[in-house]
C-alpha cells in the first residue's frame, strides 16, 4: 500500500509540472499574439510637415492666382491667356481643399496677405515666391514684354511649388496631402515645359 501511494504521488507531481509548463507556453503564446500592432501613421494621420505644406502651398497658390488675374488685358498671346485660365481653374479648388484639411486637423488657417505681396509670413522665404517689386514690374508691363516677364516669373513660381511638393512627398504623413503634392508636382512640371516652349517661340 505504501508503495502504491508513493507511485500515485509521483504521477500527480508529473501531471502538475506538465500542467505548469503548458500554462507557461500558453502565456507566452498569448503575449506574442496580443501584442499591439505597429502604427505607422502614414495613411490616416498627419504631422507638422503636412500642416506646414498646406499653409505654405495655400499662400503659394494665392500668389499664382494673383499672377493669373492680371493676364487678361495685358497679354497679346492667346496661349498665355489660356494658360493663365488653366492655372487659376486648377489652383483655386486646391486652395479650398487644403483649407479644409487645416480645419479638420484643428490647425490655424494660412495667413492672408495683400495681393502682390510675397505671402511669406510664417514660412520664411518660400521657394519661387515673387517679391512686391517683381509683382509691380509685372503689373507695369504690357504686350510681348508682359508675356515674357509673366512666363519667366511663373516658371520660377512653379519650380518653387514642385520643390515644396517633393518635400511633402518625402516627409508628410497624410496620404491625401502626399497625393495632392504628387499631383501638383506632375501638373506643374508639365506647365513648366509648356512655358519654356512658349518662351522659345518668342
């Protein structure tokens, strides 16, 4: 009887140890399967780069609208007039879209400036922005002189926008902001080529 009792105790001990080992493995498995997923934030969120991009590009677009607005009555080139209309038609809705993002993100709106100024408050010297003196020169020109000055300035302006858009594509977190940046860069590169060809035609 004593021997049977000892055997029974041994079996119980083995079972207990096996049970503990199984629980440890289960606990380890639970830890590995319930770990929180990594959060990239690159699709649903936004970061400071996105906010700065929207604010700066709104100001940048506003100056492009100022430049497009002076084309009728000054240009003698129908191609320049048509391009000015296309730029205004494309960039005005983009301003509205980015203004909506800032509101959705709880960010301060882009600062407003008087037409013809450099619109650069809060952003330092944004690439491609015209100075007040350059805008005054543009407003004082007419005919072929105006067309050449406008094309040269708008090329510079577009190159600045492309630079800003590339920075957003590289550093932004908002998927919709990076998508717009890609579209802006693509469209404005094409318009730069178009404007350079117009300059060659004289």
